[in-house]
């Protein structure tokens, strides 16, 4: 679920060119898109909450994310993920880092996919609630081979920003993400999105 999870944190950077779905949802998503297009970089804290099919909480892990265009960096516990837009480094925090190309054909909802204009054709979406401070939009993948059933996003009305996402997989387990302390004016160095092997000379590098 790792890339499925991190992808939702990048939705704010990717909403564009939606197909004809629910008109009310499209208006809200377009507003988010227009605002986010003005951002050069973003940093945020997040909580990653897992629940089983009985909705019993199984875990709650805090993390940090940085995003610049198609590049991203995620730290969750001791593990780190670096992506410079073409390569992804998964560092286990101690002994090894796995390097792979960004996979455009994966059935998971990867960050790279969310950053490459696939969004309009891969989902249907509908506004299901505007009660309270947030809009709630449910998105369903058009490709039933994907490993999740729905993605529900919550958009802060005042900020026009996605602040929460709930993903239900095909086994009815749920992952919830909550974004906090969002900085949309972050200045980010490109080097921070590449794993520095010189910094960790004893780490085994595994090419996939």
C-alpha cells in the first residue's frame, strides 16, 4: 500500500483536465487545481492511520512530505522515499536502499501517476457532502484491476486544499491520511529528492 498511500498526499498537485463527471465536484476540483498551480514547493506533516475491515484502528504513524513538481521526499519513521521524477529510492533506514524506475504501468496509485495527467481518465468522481467546513468527494477507479476500491478526499472550503483522504482497498481495509502544517511556499533543493550514497557508504544499493 506504500505508494497508494503517498499518492494521496500529492493529489493537491495533480488535479487537472477532469473528464465529464459530477459538475459540482469538478468545480471544486478545478478551484483546487488553479490554486495549487501557483505553488513552487510544498511541505507538510501527515498521519497515516490504518483500520481493518471492522474499522478497528491498527496503527497511526506520523510522517513528513516534501513536493516539488514531479519530485517528492517522504519520511515515515526510519524509512525514507526519494523520487526525482524518474527514479525512486526506498531506504529502509539502516542497511539497504532499493532503486527502481518510476513505474507508469503499475496498478497502484503511485505518486508519479498522479503527476502525469492520468487523473481525468482513470477515475469517476462525485460530490457526496458539503456539510461543515469541508467538501467530500468520492473517486472510483475506472480500471477494476487496481488494488483499491475508492478514494474519498476532503477539501477545506476556506483554503481550497485537500486535508484528508480515505482509501478503501479490495479487502475492505482502510487507510486514512490527515495533512497538517502545510507550507505551500517552501523553497526546496533538487538534491533533497535524490538518495545520497556518499552519505551512507555502507548501505547496500539494490537495483530493480
